[in-house]
C-alpha cells in the first residue's frame, strides 16, 4: 500500500521525504526519518567543511542501516561555499541520493551520475522542474508558496503548482510545502504527485536537534505567523514572524538596502535561535503549515500516523458513492 513511482525509483518504504534544513537536518533527525521508512536529507552546508560532512554521514550511518541522502543548497553568495568539494564528499561517502536546491544542478549532474548518486532536484516552478527533467534528474520536489524557506518569486501555492506540474512532469515528483498530515499526503497524490516532502513538520519532532522552546513556539503559532523577508531583493524567504523579521520587512519596504539589515539577518543569530531557544534572537525558517502542528511526536510515530491516516482517507474516499448527473 502507498507504493508510488517515488518509493520504487528511490527504494524508500513510504512516499514521504524530509527536505534539507539548515542547522536542523543533522544525523539524529535524518537517521530517525530513515528508520521510520521515509527519506531524510542531511543538510550539507550545516557542516562547516566537506570533511565535516563526511563525518556527519558516517555518524548518521552509525544510527541507521536504511538509505538517506544529503541536501546541497546552492544559493548566490559573495563568497560561495566550495560546492564542488561538498559534491565530492557526497559522492565519496557513498550516499545514494542528493537533493539539489537553489540553482540549476546541471554543472554537478554528470559527476553525481558517474558516482551513482540519484538526483532529486528541488525547485519552485514548473519551468524549473521541466528544465531539471530535461537534463536528466531522477526526480523533482516542487515547493509551493506555502513552504518554509525560499518559495521563489511566482507566489503560486501548491494547489495550482503541483496540479500544473503533474501535467508536464514524467519523472517521480514530490509535492513540498504545507504538508503535515495523512490527508495532506492523499491530496498530493490526488493532484498527481508521487509523494510529499516536509520540513516544518519534521522540525517539530522529538529527534529534531533544536531547542524545545522553538518546537513549543511552532506548536503555539498559527498559519499566519510567518513573514516573507527579502521580497524587494527578489530573494524571498519565508521565516518565523518575530521582531527581527518584521524589522527586516519594514526596513526594506522603506527603501533600505541589504547592508541596512545585514546584522539582523546574520546566519549566526539564526543558528543561536535553534541552539539557545530564544525565538526573538534572529531569523529562523518555518512554514505556514505550523498552523496544523499541535504536538511534538517521535519521528516514527509521526510517519506511522501520516501513513495510517492516508490509508484510511483513501479507503474512505473510495467508499464515497457518486450520484450520476441528471
Ligand atoms: C528550518 C528549515 C531550514 C531549511 N533549510 C533549507 C536548506 O538549507 N535548503 C533547502 O533546500 N531547503 C531548506 N528548507 C526547506 C525544506 O527543505 C522544505 O522544502 C520546506 O520546509 C517545505 O515546506 P514545509 O516546511 O511547509 O514542509 C528549510 C526548511 C526549514 C523549516
């Protein structure tokens, strides 16, 4: 049951993935996701060097015999991280799947393919998914406007984006952004996706290696408690609504530049939010789906709950009788 093109192509028990999450997707969480029968991705750039990533992969392997992957996010930067070295670390670690994000993955695709690493490319538009498919990725994960992190600049929510993508995409496709429940999984399958990818929901689990204050904050928050920062810079990011994110939005709206908010958005402050548990300390990433999250379960319970609810929902829907049109 619940076998899809995604589970078959990637060798994963359930059609559920945990997307890469900076500072959050560490070995503890990813191993728990793998042991639960879903596909977890370590965040490569959470590790300070490619060598540290190799060690993190080994640490994760110590905790699971199931397959897991690594997310490699390539965003524009003044001093970009050494992506090629991170790529080599992924290949040499023998990781079977990489989630690429942020940029066209074509410069890295041949090396991954030669190294036997399957590529799931994450993007936020049908045109980028089509481009990725045309260059030969093994699957795509498409983030709707609801998602935590970078939703792109088109503002198309998943309900339209996934349905539209399903018309054109022939490789296995995950729907991402706004998913937390079995009913959500069924809706993604109904729209034509082969599974779901979740960030925020997995962030709010027992094994997620962040401070419990932040998990409690996610449980208490509603779907309206996020902010879109960097809109005027066309590098939009959906983050938790707090004093810092609202100040960033206001400063840029009043004509400020990146330099005016540089200190507020410093990555170190965001990292400290997760580490020390003060949700007002800096910018931290979370999605609108937090409005649907009201507990902090172990990952295995969460995955079983989603799968069970999805199966019951499918059976319930199949039992609906339709009235023939007059
Ligand atoms: C705390 C956090 C950090 C994230 N960091 C990254 C990242 O570094 N790279 C990336 O591709 N996506 C990142 N994402 C996005 C997720 O992989 C996923 O696409 C997104 O969370 C899906 O939306 P959802 O939160 O509504 O499930 C992050 C999400 C969260 C919640």
